[in-house]
């Protein structure tokens, strides 16, 4: 009997540990310069298909960016000459397919880095890509509400378990990682024209309630995202469903009638493979400091400011409309006054958040203007 009780206690403890492990919230690794000898061995394996070695990935991306060693991930890639305000999954469009929402990139290298591996953020280097071997329509999670649709890159630390799904049940990216557009613009072929400044993200997250991640369907990955019927209603557009046509030739995805042609290859790991040239992070930071100011124009800063102010104004109008609708449906005067009071408090709080957003945007723009003029910019400490 004692042995049985002991076994039951052990089983209970293990059950608690397993449940806790499935409810992890993503916390980014501490940003630091590389420590040789660190490793990041994801448990992912590619599916059968046209086979390429990870060495091909290193060679293919070399002309477009820098390979850097960052612990705990190993060799990561930092893109060069990306447009001002660029973030992963912003230059391109979403299309609905038999595997869910597929990201179609405008970059020659997009077929690789937006469908394999993960994107991470480093305070000094910006966005970096960690190689992976499993293909997905897009490695993102979603959130949406009545006014906005948003998506964010799934962090490098979250593994995919084939046939099961993501290794954690809940992912909370840092707020800066979210990309938001107003619902009506979601299907536009040039989403970057409508992506809102990241300073808006914290407020917008309060306007979104539904969240969804990738789903396993057998050995395939389905990118559910927002319901196509909702998108159709918001955009007043009939949703076209594209059929995936796979190709073994690297290059941009392309749309033809009701077909989207997608490069899809089986990437094999090779622990001995290395990029032909690996840069020290400090060197990459210096090079990026020279390159990135050339990608900034003053008119872009103005457009970003106008985009922020327009969305803030529409947000207030949306909240006022809800207040008027609810107050008209009030059963008596006391209830109506309570509804008005509650919404007035929300509007006051919203205006404060909007002012804070403008302040943060102005501070960032001042830094950008200094970069353009060649003035020294105060950098954050490591």
C-alpha cells in the first residue's frame, strides 16, 4: 500500500510539472553578445522533399545580410538595406489558401526567412533570423477585434512539435513585435502602406480580444488566423482561396489566377556547417549605423505621424459611436447616465494614451533625424 501511495504522489507531481510546462509565457532571452560554445538545438525536423543542406541557406542569404553568432541560438542572420520602419511580415500581403493564411513576401529572400525558422529582436542589432527546417505558411500568432487585425512573429525559443503544435500553449510577444492594420486594409497587396507605428501597439492590444496560433493538421501546419468570413465582411471583398503549388526552385512566391507558387524544400541539418563569413556583433552594429540612416526620408516620418493621428481619431470616433448606441438602448435615465459616465472615463483614458503615443513617436523621430543629419545618437547601454 505504501508503494502505491508513493507512486500516486510521484504521478501527481509529474502531472503538475507537465501542465505547468504547457502554460509557459514567452520571456525573451536576455540580450547579450555571443558566448562561444552556446547552442540552440530546436527539436524540429523537415519533411521529405527536395533536399538541401543548411549550408545552402548560409550561402543564399549571405549577399542580403550579415551572419552573426548570438547565444543561445548559434548563427543568426541580420538583413541589410531593409526599408525604413521594416519589421518581419510587413512588406508583402496575406492570401487565403488550403493551409490558411499564407504570407507572400516582396523580398527575394522572403520565401526562406518567413516560412522557415523564427525571428527574434536584439536591442542593438534589430531583427535577426534563426534558421529552421520546418515550413509553415507563416510563423506568426494572431489577434483581432472590431477595428484591428494584428500578427506577431513567433519567438525563436518556441519549438514546433510535429503532429502536436507549438511547445507552449500561450505566447506573449513583447508589445513592440505586434504588427497592426485596420481591418479594412488587411487584404491590400501593399500592407506596409497601412501598418501602424509600433507606438500604437499597447493601446490597440486593448481593442483586440480574439487570439489564435498555428494548428497541427496531421504533419502539416495550418495558419488559421482570423476567420475569412470576418475578413470578407470587414473588407467588403469576396475572399479568394488560392491553391498551393510547390516548387523546388528558390525565389519569390508568385500569384497566378487561383494558384500561389511557393518554393518548398526539405532542409537538412549539418552541425559542422558554418557561414562562409561570420561577423562580430559590434562590427555589424557599426555597419548598420552607417546603412540605416540612408533608408530614412523626412517625408516618411511625416507619413508615419499622419498615420498615427488618423488611427487615433478613428479610434475615438469608434468609441463615441459605441457610447451613443448603448445610451440609446438604456432602459431608463439613470442607466443612460451611467453608460455616458463610463464611456467618458474611457475616452479620457484613451486621450492620455494617445498623447503618450505621440510623445514616444516624436522621441523616436528625433533620433531618426539625428541619424539623417549625422549627429551623434545616444545609445542604450548593453
